[in-house]
């Protein structure tokens, strides 16, 4: 069981794409809307909070990430045809160098 979840709410177009990826069985109803839920470990959650500081999980430890992150995550899910993608997705969603000036050595 995961520590946290990311809820990705689906419109008709996204439902079709999820079904085409063979993940129709992963669609569930959350708060009256169709969605898929991606499991997130506590370590991944900490990294996501650094990338998206405004995230706040609900009572069931689930949250919705901003649209840009949702688009990236959905693309990874559809290409991998799996919801078990956070290890790969975290590299694209969390940028440890965001807002930091990179030092450059001169030779």
C-alpha cells in the first residue's frame, strides 16, 4: 500500500487514451469523477513537495498536481502502459536544480 496517491481526473478524451493503453481496469470513481490513482512513496512525496510546494494531500493522502505535472505524468503512464511509473516520473516532475544557479568550472 502506498503512502500517498496522485489523483489524475479524466475527461472523455483521457478515458479513451487510458483504455487504449490497456488500463481501463485502473479507472475508478473519486468524488463522482472518473480518475486513475498513482501510488507515491513517502520519499517521492517529499521530492514532489520540493517541486510543487503548494501540494496538500486530502484526508485519504491523495492530491492533484498542477496541470503541467499532470500532463507529464499522464504521458509517462500512457507510454509505459502502467501506473507504476513514479520512479521514472519523479525525475521529470522534480528538478533538484530549480531556482539554483549552476556553477561552471573554467579550465
